[in-house]
């Protein structure tokens, strides 16, 4: 069973289809694995009872020969996706006891296709972070190279819990959210495939927002085929999200890797991504894979995305402006935490918000409010929007030369917790999001693929980016690389 | 817009910012008010009209906000995290139709913005509105100003509409002694905000504008216009200045809930500001509330110092595309909507005057009260000789005064076009006189099921024949020899007294015009 837990969706599906195992067997195995891997702190809530009920229903469907694409496949959701009847906390005190009365579209679509929810995963508070260290439930821990002492490698974030959950075999796939790299970053640190789909391809309805104009639900899996399967289920227009593409999603079907050719594929290497602070091991890996692609017939070309360096500061302003706005609803009236303060409505607001939010959230709200003041609007928000446009234009230009971009996902492998927390949240994000964030600015799809292990045994990953809605090509190339590099499987014995 | 000095005036003409009517307007100001001490007032209105729609602007909850508390509240209306707005196309249609009726330029692309402020009945902490790029802008409306107790004759004036925007209403707070409660049934109800330029000069103009707007919105069916239910709310900006001096500090009167309220509140506020300045004080820029009971405006407790709403584009709604012609793509098509526009009040007034020969006053009164207009247009004449001025007169003078006298509701009155048609026919055929006509109307209002012709037959109210009238005149002459003597002695004034006797004696059945000539003839003998 342990081997099955780290297998692919296809393998598990086949076993369920042919009756070798039942949905309930698989669910129970996953729940038991969650208990065994508790020390990594991947989950905020484990939905034991719900999962078992769902598994029983799944078994019923199997008996009736009425299986769906993800029948009996276990999944986990980052704790910022609304799940009816299951508390959705955003790892914050503000929503510690918030039980949504509805399901996020992505969750509903997974359920409709037979998937089973095993739990809600750990994250940085309101997804503001890149380490899953700012959670009221404590940090998530990277299972790679884990030793039973005080220090550990961070899981990355903000969807760190989802990454750990998938890496440790507690489920076959998990959803994260990706606003500046929050899915790709932990996927990269934990040796997983992490997809940030094109903005508008996957519905945000029910995803508690960080930055509405950049958020997308992300997918974390152990391989590309699993990622494609989940994407096919959750992608497509949603009436409840006016920013989704109106066209129906055409299912992506990838051929076996052996049959693929990347001959004449134009691959761009953006020089700005070779930046200060990038580790030699990452740089070497980047070169190796570029060579590998070239050897396989691809045209490798150095390209330029000249405004990349402005992305961080621009993102920081837009992020904080939207954050102040999105956080305005947490006033203790309709839902969420309410301070024990009855002297006036204004005092209730103030007290609730200062007790319910952590310092990172409060700082961003304060800065966002400042940027949006009438007297500052042009100077900050407006200007940031213009810079965002130049970043988008960089990509438009580059697509005239190449079809796909190959870059690092992160500048280093996962840092140690003790090192990471020495920096402020702002610096953590600025450094860790450098390579991932422009894709969110431009809305384009990006996928991270694990390549190899570093000398100390931590996963090194690379990122592919393509033009809007180029997921079929992007994932095909990713699958080609995945097959070529044969990243070592995580061994459950390690835990 | 106010003209303060000739140089500004010239500059504006140069910039072609001024259309002809505005030019006339400022000439009026410049020449009429030459007296330095004379005050002038500047009034601008902002009107929130609830859009007639089954569901809310961004959610599928019902707009019936009188329902059980918080029952017509969707998750989005309560700002539950993760929910998103979905624009209601019907509201866009209503907005575009209204904008077309107000001669606006429809913007093919408009955007939604978030306006932030904390309030317990504003669940998201912001209102979604259209601040920077509204659905429509640069409109104008020409309308008639006429209040018989103030104006001798009606006059026409014009107001510019700065913009028309779609936005959400907020919820409602209820404050009890030790607890505050929130009802979100109204939260998210679709509103059109109409921002007019300060082109008005007093309360009567403001009231006339609101009245005209109500008629238009009712005809378009884009707003129920039930001001008493708050479906149309008026904010008025008021300032005063001495002629030739710059515009004064303005105050804003919030949430005026009736047409007469608009006139009274603005009139009161203008006088209050003049009195304040005359007494050596100054007007402060503040928000005031109209107290309809005490007929005063009072300063509202300023929630905080100056609010900065920290506007930001609403990221969850893509730009709103409206197709201006059949080649463009959009959520609604302007050309298709244009052909569905009903006749507008100014067209009706013109029609009434051109086709039926009514006076401007008659046309204004009929158009202002739709029930009267319907009564008027339902009079079907058998011949083309119908005197429509007479029809309008009977409606406005006789019928309406009886309705008021009996304190009846116009819509429930059992008096219809057929009745009125017969009465006019009888009047024009000199079979009855105006007095009888009024009696007939009275009978019908009192519940008579008979038609006017049967009523006068039954009651013997037809006018006397010439022969009957002559006999009657002779009788009156005989009975009043004293007066006759005075008359014949040259005291012609007493003639009226004799006519009065005839009228009385005839039981109002005498055609007084005829009686006049017969009596004169008889007295000559």
C-alpha cells in the first residue's frame, strides 16, 4: 500500500476500476498516512469522517459501474478554498472558526468527478508569504532531508501544506493558490510538479482572495500526467467567476513521453533570470536542462525580459492595494472573529482587526491604504499598473521569438527554517518570488518540474512559461523533461 | 456652471464649452442681476434611482427588500469570503435606456470601481460603483418649470447630466437601545446614480427636474419611482453667492424623499445660507439632513473628518462592453434599445400642443399626472370638431377639483374617457352648460352607474329651449319690476342681478349666453 500511496492517479484508478482495492481502502490508507506524517504539519484540518462518507459513495458508484475520471482519488485543498461544512481558516485567527456555507467551484468539480477530500492544508496567513511559516498552526516542514531535531527545511509557500501533503503520499494531488509563486515555490522545494494555469482558465469562485487580478488555483502533483488529469477536471468557464474564459476547456491529452519530439521547439532563456543570489547548483541545473533540450533538437535562444527587475516592487504595491481592499470585509459583523468590544462599532472594527490579523497582514493593509489615498493614487497604484503593462509587453515581445521559456523556479533550494526566519516577510517574498511572480503579472501559465537533488539532498526544480492558454504545449514539454531527467522518488521510509 | 466674470465668460465661449442655451443662460444672469447685493443660488442634484429588476446588481438574490429580514441576501451580498460579483445584464439595459432618454453619450467601455469605507451595513467594506469610467456621461435634459403658486407662466430650462453610473445599494442598520441589527436585504440592490451639473437656480427648478425625471423613468419602466419607499432618493448641493462673486461654499442635503421635499429643502437651505452670511457668519462645507416635519435642514453629525474613499478598480469584473452599433460586440446593443424608447414627456407635451391645441400650462399639467393624461387621451370623439381645449379644461378645472374635494385617489376614480366624451359632446351641442357638466361629474364620482346622457335626461338637466327661456325671462321681468325700473333708468349694473335670478329660477338649466341676449331684447321693449 505504501508504494501505491506514491503512485500515479492512473495506477490508483486502474486498481479501483478493476476492484483490486476499493475507494474506501485507498482513503483509509491516505488517512493513516496523514496520521503517520503529522510531524510535517501539512494539514490544518483532516476531514476523516467526510472522506469516509465520500469514499463510501464512491464505492457505491463503482458498484453501479458509474465511475468518474477521478473516482476514489484522494485530494487535499489549501485552507483558503471554501468547503461547505468544513472550516476554512486561511491559517488565521480571523477565520479560525469560519465554516463556509458553500463550495468553491474547483472543489465542487473535483467532487463531481469522484475525488475524495482528505483535508485542508497549511499555509501562510491569508496566503501572504513564501514559506508556510506564518500560520497560526505553526510552520509546515519539508519532508526532504528531514531529521528529528529542532531545525528543518521549509516547505515553501504559501501553499506549503499542499506540497507536503502530496510529497508524503497523503493524497494524489492538492490545490494551492498562486498569486506570486505560491504554488510553484513549495512544489519546487518539495520535488513536485506545480502548475499555475493561465489566469481565467480555472475559476476563483470560492478561493479566498489575496490579489484578485493575479490569483489562480494551482495544482500540485507528483507527475505531469496527474496534473493534467486534475486540470482537465477543474478548468473551464464558471458563471460565478466573470473573469474566467468564456470558451469551453478542451481536454488536454498528452502522448507517452517516449513518442514526443521537441525538434525545432523554440526555447528562450531569459537573461534577467540569471540574477544576483542565484545558487550555483540551480544555475548548473538550468544549463544542463537547456543542453538536454538542445541535444533533443530544440532551438535554444537567449532572450530578454527587460522589466523583470521592476516586477517585485510593482507586485508589492498592487498586492498591498488589493489586500487592503479584500481584507476590508473582516470587520467582525457577518462572519469570522469578533473581538469582545461593545462600546462602539468603530471600536469593534478596530479591535477585531488588530486581534484577528497578524503583523504581516496588518502591515500590508496599512501600506495599501496609503498607496490608494487620492493624493497617492497616481504616484503608486497608477504607476504600478503601467509597470505591470510593460512587464506584460515584455512577454508579448518574447513570444515573437520563442514558444516557451525555461527558467529557474526559485533562486535556491529550500532554505533551513532557522535561516529563513531571519529575514522579514517582505524580504522572504521578494527573494523567493523573483522568478515566479512575472507570470502572475502577465497572467501566463507556468509549471515547475523537479529535476534532481542537490548535494545535500534537496530538490532542484526548473520552470517553464508559455503564452496564455498554452497549457497543452507547456505540459507536453514538461512531460518530456520529466521523462528525460527521472527525478528520484521520495521514499516514505524517509519519514 | 456659474458665470462670475466677463473674462471667464469669454474664455468659456472660446473653448466652446458653451452651447447656445448655456449662453442664453449666462446672458440672463449677467443682465438681469446687475444689482451687486442681489443673491444668486446654485443647485445641483445627485439622484439615486433603484433599478427595476428581479435580482440584484451582482447576485441572484431577489430585490424584494421588504421580505423577511436577511432572507433576500445571497452569500455575495453578505460579503462571504471567496464570493464574486456577476453583473446583471438587465440592469445594464435599464441604465442604457435611461441614459438614452437623457441624451447621454453611452460609453462603449465602462469600468467598475471599489469605493471603500467602513460601515456596519456595508459588508464588504466597499461599495462597487462606477467612479472613473461610468456607463454613460455628458447628457442633458430640458424641462418645464411651473408652480402655479409661484410662476405666472411656465418656463423651460436645461440641465446637464455629468454621468450615469451603476452601483450597489448598502444594507440597513437598525439601532435599538443596547443592540444594533443589520438587515442585508437591500444590500446589492441595483442603483443608477445620476449626477447632474449644478445648473439649477432654486428649489422649484430642482423639484421640476425631479418631477420630469420621475415621468421619464416611469415611462421607461427602469425605476418604480416610489419615493415614499426610498426607490428614488435625492441629494442636493446648494450654494449661494452675490452676483459677480465666485460660487459660495456648498452644503449637501442628503436623502430627500419627496418632490415637494426637494423644493422646500432647497428653498430653506438657500435662505438659511443667505441669512447666515448676512448675519456675518459663513457657510461650512457639510452634509445636512432635511427634516420634513419641522421643514428645516440640520447638520448631520460628521462621521469622521474628510473621508478618502481610496477608489480602486474592481478586479473581479472585466470591463463592461456595450455595443454602440450592430458591428460592435457587447453585453447589450444600444441601437436595439434605442428603438424601444417610449414617447418622452417633452414629446408628449409638444404633441398635446401641436395636435390638440392645448396651452403649455394644460400640457404640463396633463403630462405631470399620468392618470389625467390617460383620461385625456381616452376621449374618443366621433367627429373631428371636439374642442380639446375644453376637454383639458374640464379635466383640470372641474374634474380635478372635485376629486380633491372628495379626497379621492385619481387611480380609483370611476370616471373614464367615455363619460368625458359625452359631457364634451353635450357641452359643445349646447345641450348642457358648464355648471351642469360639473354636476354630472359629481354624480358619477358619487357612484352613479349611468352615462352622462342618461343622467341629464333622468334629472331633467338639459338646457331650456329658446321658448322656455323667453317665458322664464318674462316671468323674471314681471317679478322684479323694481330692478327692471332701475335698469331702464340707466343703472345697467343691475342687469347681472336679473341674470342671476334667471339662473336660479332655471335650476341652472338656462344657457346664460342666450339668456343674456333674450333678456336684453325683452328689456328694450
